């Protein structure tokens, strides 16, 4: 099976080197490393004195949870916005 | 004498020679000029020169203080990076336009009065449009034209505002203006257009991604940051800017998530970063102003870096669309690495430049008690990591394998990206030299345990959200598409509304015209009836009746005079 490049800028060759990330098991590993990192950062709130201004910033793990949920909400909202805002690529050129 | 020479003119005058030079000599020339400019700035002492009187007003061509020097330095640094990145470029039009553009932005930065500012402001606008046109595509021509129209509005507003201000105050000096000054609102709007305020922003996402691979790198640095400088000079502490800035940080990130053209995603994230600076200027405390202008400094470098990496991808593969890319890390590892450094810097990871500058703005917002702005800025910080820190590198270099195996970027591009990446890390690791350049003394420690941990929590959890959304298939895929933004109003709605109005008017015109013609015909018929061959007034009347009429008139006048 060979793929033809769409624009002649070089294409995948058969039998080329397999990279570490080509193996999906490694991608899964990376995901779990990220989960572990999050857990560590979350728990680290127990080990230092927070110097912050607003009361809610003192909540345990506030910044992590805030980051997770707003990012999640951001993407899902943007996905819904697509239904209203997305048009064909040549929309303005017609 | 080089010290007393207006700094912008060095570049603008130097541009004249570009068409006469060729190949490496021309490239070297465009690199040496900004380096000379940096040397000149190093000889500057705070003060003014180039005073003159015109239109009855005292003008100051060059005003040197910490604020103008900071922007002068970073503009020259951006010009050096841009020249290095464009070393291979064999387009005298683009090279000379870029020099004029840089020079105009630097001239405006050092302008001590509104008339000089206006002159350079307009020159920068025209040069920017030519830089977009230098891509020589049909799309770039049309986008450049739209930019030109919007820039002209900004120029007219600035001139009108300056005239009102000068008329009322008797001075054209460019210092703090504020909204309450006569003409203040017009001047703020003029700056706001160039700073891509919400609803005035679309020229940015429209124009910049249509410029050439190298043109966009230049464009990303100057126009908007000149506006940030002008706002910091003229409107520091204007509270409405906090809310404008906050809105600017928030809404572009939704677009950045669904936009497919990765250079356009970067334009949206540029808009979002400007929001942080505008909010900082609005807060107006010394910490906030320091934060805003240092963030502009760091931003110019990492944004140029990100545009360079996407430019390199476009240069090698012929596209910058997320839907067409993926897996490029295999053959463009250096570009991938530099892109990740740019992404980490814009996201504000500890040890990268955005961290030591943006955190000042966030801290200032909290210290001044702005709760809602603080939360929105925090949301936007997570959002910017999402689309610039993750989406850009992920969809270009990783994601699904597009099968494209382009060569690594040319050496000059790698050198420019490497230098920019080095500066991003250098500022992040050792911010003191940048802090020393800031307009106010810095009493701020970026690397406290609280700052580092809370920022890492925000970012890494945001990354976890991305990974989760990817694994669950909830993340919207990159699709070839156009996403409607406010430019819909003038690119689609207005032309159609105008067309509709014209049709209605034409219809109404037809009705009016036909009615008028009927009326005219009636009149002509009537005249024909009375004056035509058979008309009563056209008859040859006998002399007798003439005498009769004369007698009747005489009798009438006798009657009147006898009373």
C-alpha cells in the first residue's frame, strides 16, 4: 500500500522506521503519566502555604479543578458553536 | 551623528537601497539595519530631540523614556528575528516593505506628539497592507484591501481625535490622554481598532494568515503591539479597558478551538494575548502596567516563534491547515521542538517567558480586587494553553499521521526559531534584565511556591482535559471550513444588504421614472392640444378680437383706478 502525496512534498514510505509514538500502547502510557502528574500536583496543595488573595483560591486543588472544568466546558461549547458558525471553506469566495 | 537621528528613519530610509541589492547581500543588509538600530538605542539617554513647530503646534519628533525604549528594543529584536527567518526570501518588495513597516512602528513608538504619531501610524498601516499584498495571491489582495479600509478608519479617528484634543488643550503632546479629554474617545477607538478590540478585531484574523510565510512573522509583531504601547501611554488606568481586555481574552479562544487554518488559530490567540495586555493597562497599577508591557515584550518573541514554526510547515508542505497535517515530528523534529517551546511560553509554563510576565497581570488583577476579571483571565490562561500550547503542536506535528514527510525547515529558519526559542527560555529563567527595562521599579517575585504550583495545576489539568476529550472522541476534529466571525457582517451581510437595497431602489426608481414619464407625456399632450396645429392658442386670431380684448383690459384698469 502506498500513499500518494497530495502536493509532491514527500510521502510516507513503506517499511520506514517505526517511532515510539507510533505504538498506541505508548500513547496510553503517556496519558497515565499525565494522570499521575495531575494527582501529584493536586495533592501538593497539602504541603505548602498558599499566598493568594481571594478566599476560593484557598480551596484544596482549586486551580487544578478550575483548569480541568473550564477547558472541558470551553471545548464542548466551541463544538456546539460550530453548528451555528461553521460554513464551507469557500463560503466567502462564492 | 547617529545618536540624534530619529530611530525610525534609519529603517525607512534604509529600505530605499533594498531593490538595488541582491541575494545574500540584501538579506545581510536587512539583518544589519535593525542591529544598528539596537546599537543606536543603547546610546540613547532619556530626553527629547527633534523639536519643531508646525501647524502652530510644538512637536517632538523623538521622546526617549523607559516605555518607548522598551518597545524600541523589542521591535528591533523582532526585526532581527524576521530578517533571519526571511533570509532565503528573494522578494525585494517584501524586504523593503518590511523595513518601512518596522521603521514606521519604531518612529511611532518614539513620537512625542500626536501629529508625528499620526504620520508614522499611517505609514505603518500602509506598509502592513503592502506586506499582506506581497503574498501576491488573490485572497491576500482582497484581505489586504479590507485591512486597508479598516486601517484608514483608524487613521481618520486618530486625526480627528488629535484635532479636537489640540483645539481644546492647545497642545499635541502625546502623554496620558484619558477618556475625559476632548477627542479622547476617538483616539481610544483609533488605538482600539489596531489593538483588535472585540468587534473591531477581524482585520487581524482576516489579513495576517493571508500574508506570505515570512510576511506574517513581521506582521505579528508590530501593528497590534504599537497599539498596546499607545494605549499604555495614553490610557493607563482607564477602567473600561479592563472589561474590553477581559472580553478579548475570552471570546477568541472559542474560535481558536474550532478554526482549521493553524495560522488563523495563532491570529486568534494573538488577539487573546492582547486582551491580557489591555486588561493590565486598564487596571493601571504600577504592577499591572509593568505586567502589560513586559507581556508585550515576551509575547512578540513567542508569537513570532509560533508563526515561524507554522510558516516553516506551510513552506515545506504547502498548507497550514490542521485537517491536512499531522505526524510531521518525524521529519521536522527541530521545528516541532521550537513550536513546543513557543507553546509553553505563550501558555505561561514556569521557566518560559509568558510565566514571568503574565503572572504580573493576574496578580495585579487580584490585588486590586477585580474578582470577575481575575476569573476570566484565569479561564483564558487555561484556554490559551489549550489552543496554542496543545492544539497547534498537536495537530501540526502529532495527531493522526498525514503521511506527509517534508524536509526539515531551511537552516536560516531553524536559526531564527532557535534564537527566538532561546530568548523565550532565557526570559523565563532569568527575567531580571527584562524587569530592569520596565517603566516602573519591579518589586515582584514570579517564582514563589504558590505561583509555580497553582500555575502548573491550572495548565496540567487543562492538558488532562484535552487528553480526555481526545480519548473519548468528544474533541471536535479539524475540518476544512470557514468559521463565521464578526467579519460576516461586512463580507457577507453588508454586500448582500447593499445589493438588496440597490434592487429595491432600482425598482422604486423604475416606478417613479415611469410615473414621471406618464406625467410628462400628459403635459406634452396638453401643450400639443393647446399649442399644436389644431390648438386653440395656436390659431391665427383676427385683428377684431384683438381690439376687443384690448378694450376689455382698458375697461378693467379704468374700473380699478376709479375706485
